[in-house]
């Protein structure tokens, strides 16, 4: 029953998203707008209702199953891949390697800059370093055994 | 007297055949994935989609008939995208504290990966459809296939590109991060989420809970950013 209640909520939000997108003529996909609406509702409410939690857990844990039919659709585009496999593969391989290192480095740098400009104190939780967060989380985890 | 042939053709003609084959091949893929010690290149979606392609090519089951039957899975992607709001909300405390470093590395990192991929395909004389689809390369599949047709791309190609990117990213991330001595949990997680979305998030969860949380957050954030910006930029 919980699962069905949660699913109804998700579908209701999707409907609201789709209707709003059409109504305002937005180019954004309806489900994405619905996701933002749900996120804002949760922030306002302050907690996740257990019904929503249970259906979300169930459908998100089997997320990758849903991509298969779309993935099989690639066989309709075999010819395109045959003609363009070289630029496509180079694009994917190169951009993935560079961005992995690049975005990790940016995150590290941003963190260092924060620490140089402002000393983290208890009054400024927003500027606490990521290292501290990591330690806190590890401590928290070990507290729970 | 038994009617073997009638029974067999009954199975073959069933409207549920495509759905059943998808579920079974996915389960077989999951078993294979676990037995192999979670090798990213044996990702269940890859194994399952490849074996379904083989079945469709080798038998008289047509792609149209398969898709009609398995379309149900495609249709429930909508509520699944809506459900992504929940993990995003659950991690809101991490986001509140580190929003600045997080947002900057997502926007800059995501921008670099997408523009670079699009530029390479464009310069390599790829077709317009491939160039347009390339924009969706680093967003999680659910949103990529929803977005691709609206910006002049193709959903199936988007699904394949996203999968390829995710599997490759998850495969090389550990050794690449070691090579560049990035041993910061939050940075590792963010990088995996930006580049390799859902597959990367699964990999990040294996590295630790902080990595997992940041990867999930990056995945949702990137998807949201692209879904909001790309349609305005390209249509």
C-alpha cells in the first residue's frame, strides 16, 4: 500500500510537470520540472514521507533495467555508428579522461582556496573544509558500528 | 497428440515476449556481473542490450515488435526521473555546506566534458544528429533519452553514448585518480558523478559513502543543469 501511495504521488507530480510545461510552453522535459517541484515540496515539508521513500527506493534500485529498451534501439542506428565510430569514440574517451581529472582538481583547488581565504571556525559551517566533513562522516559511521 | 509447434509459436507471438526477454537477460546480466566481481565492462545493461540485439538480428523477432512489448519499461522512466528528487533531498546537508566548491566543479567540469565531446565530433565531420546527441553524453540515461529528441538528437544513440561514457569512466577512474594522486573523497565522488553519472555513482559507492553521496549529488545536479540549459541553448 505504501508503495502504491508513493507511486501515485510521483505520477501526480509528473502530471503537474507535464501540464505546466505545456501551459507555459517551456522547452524543459515535464518530468524534470516535476522533479524540481517535488524537491521544493520536500524542502518545504522538511522530511521525506515514508510512502514516497519506499516507492522511490524500489524504482530507483532497478533504474538500469529501464534503459535496456532504449539501448537496444541502437541497432536501428548501426549504419550511423559504422560511419562515425572514430570521432564518436575519440570524443567520449578523451573528454571522459580529461574531465575526470579536471573536475576533481577543480574541487580540490576550490577547497584549498576556501581554507586560505577564511579560517574554518565553528561559526562558519559553510566554509568548513571538505577534509573535516570527511572525518566527521567517518567518525559518524564508526559510531554506528 | 501434443501440439508442440502451436505451443511454441504461442510463446513466440506473445505480446509479453519482449518484456520477458528483457527481464531475463537483465537478470542473467546481473548474475554474470556479480560472479565477475563487478567488472564495469560486464555491466548488466551492456550484456542485456547486446544479447537482445543478437536475438533480434538472428531470429525473426523484429525490432518493432520487441520495442512494442518492452515499451512499458520506457514509459515508467517519467516517474523515475521525478523520484530522483528524493536522493537529492536526502543529501541536502552535504550540498548546503559545500555548495560553492561543488557547483563550480560541476559547472566547469561538466562544461569542459560536453563542449569537448561536441567539438571533437563536429570537427571529425560527424552528422548533425550525432553532434546534437553528443550534448547529452554526460547526463544520466533517464534524462538523456528524454532530452535528446527535443534538441535534434536520437534517444537510442543517446542511451548508447551515455552507457559507453559511464562504463568507460567507471572503468578508468580508480587508476586515473591514483595516478594524479587525488585521494580526496569528495573530489573523487564529484569527478565520478560529473563524468560517469549512474555507473560512476555505483562505482563511487564502492569506494566509500562520502564518494557515493557526492557522486549521486553530481549526477542529479548535472542532469538538472543540462535539462534546464540545453533546450534553451539548442532549440
